C-alpha cells in the first residue's frame, strides 16, 4: 500500500523533495527550554478577591447565599493589614522593650497585650519577660501555672542550657504559658524579700538562653533607670515602647526619660520609639493635646488604646474577657511596633 506509517520517512519520487513527518526541533531547542524561574512563576498568581468577613457586608453575603460578595470595609481592611504586618518575618531574634519609670503607667498591661497580639497572630514563639530588678507584677497579671517558678530559678539553673544544651521542653518548666493567647511569660520575683538585684550580666546570660527558642522578646522593665539590668535591656532593644496613662505625672516622667536616653547616646532609639497612650475611662478626661503633640514630635508614632475595665482590675488577665475594641486596638499597636523590627 502507498503512504507511510507514523515514524517513517516517505520516499518521494525524483522531482519531490524528501520530507520528515515531524519537524526538526534541534534548531531552536535551547531557546525554548523552560527554566526553573519560569516554573516558579506558577506561584505568582494574583490573590483572589477577598470578601468581607465581618459586619453588614458579611451579613449581605450570607443573606444572598454567597451571590453578593462585597469587599471588606475600611476597618476590616485595616485589621487585615495589621495582621499581615505582625506576621511578617523579622529576619532573626528581635526585642521590644516597654518603659516608663513611673509606676502605674501601664507597662505590664502593654507587655501582656503585645504578647497576646503577636502570639495569636504569629502562632507562638513570643516571650514576655519581666526584667524588673527586684519585684515585678507581670507574673501576677499573667495566667498562673503550677510551679510558680521565676527568672531567678532559671538563672540558678542556666548551666542546664550552657553550650547549646537544653531543650524547649526543659525551658518551659520555668515559664508560664498563656494558653489561647499563644505566648509565654518569664516572671520576676514576686516576693518583696528576694535576693540581690539582677545585674547586666544576668540579663545578657538569660537573653542568650531564651533567644535560642523564641523569635520575639517583649521585655517589661522596672522603674529604676540606673539599674544594671535596665540598662542592659535598653542596649539590646530593637524597638522601644513608651507607655502613658494620660496623667500628667506619667507623661512628664516619660518625657524626662526620653531626655535621659538622648543624653546617653540613644537618640536614634528615641526617634524610632512608639508611644502607647491608654485613653481614660471617660471622654471628658481626655489627655491634654500638648501631651500627645510632645511625644508625637519626638517619637516615630503614637498609638491610642481604649480603657478596658477588665485590664484595670489588677487581676490576672483573662484574654477572652477583653472587649473587641481592645483587641483590635492592640493588634493595630502591635503592627505599628512591628514596622520598627
């Protein structure tokens, strides 16, 4: 029979040029060979349009059985942006240090709320650390544990973690897990008759150990800026957070602290600092404008968080009891802090 079978060469007559059933691919093979970079572009797809998950827009979607899909409103979009900022990779261990020499200025509450905001958003690897030189209250306000161990217990047993030894499970015996808030607390001594004040060397040795297991340290500080461990914490700081209660004495003490930091070679740390102002319980008690303008002029950002009765109780914080505005405000604050990390 005439013709040709697949994969064979036809034999033409004397006046017909020879042809091959398949084209010659060798000429441009190199030009069209796919690369690994081209293969990787399969992941570079535009994110799908996100529908609103809260509020009236989400209710409209549910009411239409998914036929009506509205984009998130401004508040929801802002919170999603904040969540993205908090979750980003910082590129290594980072430390946030919370300061104000005035007692009752909200340092401990800010430490716990930032721990919650970062912990829940990042899925853990966040440690809130009470670096008070003697007696601190972070452990009192945090969720308690069965052992009640403190930073001094860990300091006494640091040899267990020397030279790269020790595991996270062993370190956990010295910490207080905050359950659904997804961060841990390293408490300071809670007895007024504790031993000697912590030194700068003690802070550095503790940080070397906990820094092997955590990606973010949020350090609560005492009220003595001359204490060695206070100074050591500032030296290791990536992002400074200044807390204000809105009271004049709280603001003036913080302002004088900024003067001290600038005079001791930490001007850049002040310039990049974030001020957190807790709003008073009544609108009529709003802080003076000059307080806000002073710190806004000296620091990178000023964040406002609402008064929350539960946080003002002095009792251990039940993170589930926090109001929605409180949780949202601290997430936004954490996002602002994250920008400096």
